[in-house]
């Protein structure tokens, strides 16, 4: 106790610390006010630690160093571009879908100036932000009308709030999905003010289960695409057509939360991911899906379906709260144009990466291995290996995409150390680790990424030798 009191008095005066800081040339870019406020927080933290009897270095050097590094961190980017060598195409932690070139050009053009966001060029009057994508979405999906919001979670919330508030929504027990921790179907339903009626069992739900649950207060049958898990074995779910017939006989709609919602076929052996168009063709009244999953645009939630329901959504006050921003809207329109002009598989990174054939990936892995070949003189071992990559982002669960990659091992460096060095590289390289080896899955790598990996590897190998 005595010791801590003595140390408390050792905390240098703010003025003295300030002197040490203002003489540093790298901090010249920060205003006096920012420096002082950061300084006060750092001193306050030190004081609190002392109060809790924790040991802390309160020398001028130590405190100045702390303030300096915190200020420099404030002035630099925390969001970094990274190289994704994990093979996971829609990596949630790495930002889901990378945008295609047309989408990026469109975002750049729209965001750096004024735009027709809500301006009708034909009349010179106020327009609607939704018009830019609605016709395109309808043409691609066969929907009568559509609307877009902030993300798919918002889409589901809006649809249920409008169509089912205070009334019952029937959902199969096999579809009470949780996506990434924060989106749970029962919670979203509750938030919308709708009442969840669970039917069937985890593995089997029959059309009769739905039928028995229908009453005067039923508003919607909600189908949820089990996009991040699969129930296999002894299972049953009525198909969309049966559900539509049942719901329509009772005069209420079927809503399908497709989640991943692809607009085109994903070519993977032994698996068919339902497209939005197929879902609507089965008679589903309203479909919701994400903009930044299989579609490959930015964060957005798309609601497509029958005119009468979309009209109701347009009038609801929640729409304003959940509305899409112009950045995402530009990315979405740019991406939709790629689909409409037949260049989706070529221009949209997610579609291109998911549809790459193993032969092509093998060739690319050999190319990377050749680029890294000189590392053997440093005692590193380089091998081309077959891999399985994943779609990720809570889509296509358990679907295995045959891929190829390069495995490396460095003499005198553990895999953990190596992984960390790649992660801390100027352009961070996120790798896979398997059986004590570092793996670069080539599925999500562009040529620039491979050059970055080459540069990093040679830098590390040379650094270790010096
Ligand atoms: C991903 C997903 C969501 C959430 O979509 P976000 O665009 O991330 O908000 C909701 N439902 C399903 C079935 C999903 O797969």
C-alpha cells in the first residue's frame, strides 16, 4: 500500500510529458488538443492501475512512448487490404464478397461526386433510390417488384414487421437458423412483433404439420434456407410448391429467407444451390437475400416478390430506418449490370472463384510453386498439394470445392511463428495451417497476391539468414 502511494506521486506532471511529446516530429500532424486528451487518458489509466495496486511504469519515457504509439495508431488505418490464402471465398472476417471491377468503378464515380441517387433526370424532379436496381433485379429474378435495404437481417425484419406484426408466423423446427451469432430467426421474429409458431421436428417436417398450425391469426409461412448447416439422413421438408398451395388456399403468403441467394448456378459437383428465380417460380410470394454473399456485391438486403407485398413494404416507416446507403447501392447496380450483360462468371470475383475448375487451380498452384522455388536454397520446402476449399460466409455448408495450393515449411521457424509473420506483413497474408505446414490455397489469389506472397517469403527467408 505504501509503495503504491509513493508511485502515485511519481506520475510526472502533464506539462513535463507534453514537452516530451511536442518535440517529436512524427506527432507534428496531431493538434495540441488531441495530444493533450490522449495524454490525459494514458495518465488516468496509469493512475487507475496504481489504485488497484497493480504495478505500472510511470517514467516519462514509458508514458511518452505509450501516448506516442497510441497517437500513431489513431492516425493510421486499421482497416487493411489483405491477401486471402485461406481458400474461403466468402470469408466473413475478411469482408465477405470482394467487389468486381465494374462495381468498384461505379462506386468510385458515384461516391466522388453528386449523383442521381434520388433525382429523376427525365422530369427534373425528385426520384427514388430504389429505381436504379429494381428493373434489373426483376429482369434477373422474374420478380414483379423489389426493394433493397441495409442487409438481409434488415430485409427479414422489415418483411415480418409489415406482413406479420401481432400475428403468427409458421416456421419448421429444422429451419430455426442462427447465422454468425447475432442473427437468430426466433429473435428477429420477436423483434418484428410476430409470434413464432414452431412446427415439425428438427429432422422432419410434413405439410400436415404446417396445415395443423394454421388458424385465423396466421399471417405467413416462413421458409428459412439452412444456409450454414445441413440436416442429413432421415429428413423431410415439404417442397416450396406444396407450401405455396397450402398458404394460398388460406389466403396468406409464403416468405423465403434464402440468405445466400444466388442469381446464377454455382457449378459444384453433386450440389444444387436454389437460385432466386427458381424460388420465385415455385410461387413463393416474397424472397429475401444478401447482397454480399453469393451475389458478390456490397452489403445489402434484397427483397423480391409479388407487387402487392412489396407495395406494403414501401409504405412502412421502418424502411427509412433500414435503408440502403448510396455506396452499397452503387456497388449493387454495378454488379447487377455484370449479371445482365453475361459477364458474371468473368467479372464478379465470388462467381469467378467459386466456379474455378480444379485443373485451372492446379496450374495456378504450380505457377506459385515456381515463383517460390528459389526458397529451397534457404532450406524451405515447397510442395503443390490438393486441397478442399469452402464457400464460407454461411453459404453452401459442407459443400466441398476441390482446389489446389502450395504448402511451405521453413527450416528453423515454427509454423506458428511463420503464420504470425505472414499476418503481420505490410499487406497481411492470411494463410491456412494444416499438419504443421503453411498452406496457400490459390482459389482466391490474383496474380498480384501471388507476387505479394513471393515478396513476403523471400523477405522472411533472407531476414532469417542475416
Ligand atoms: C446470411 C443470412 C442472413 C443474414 O444476412 P446479412 O446480409 O448478413 O444480414 C439471414 N438469413 C439467412 C438464411 C442467411 O444465410
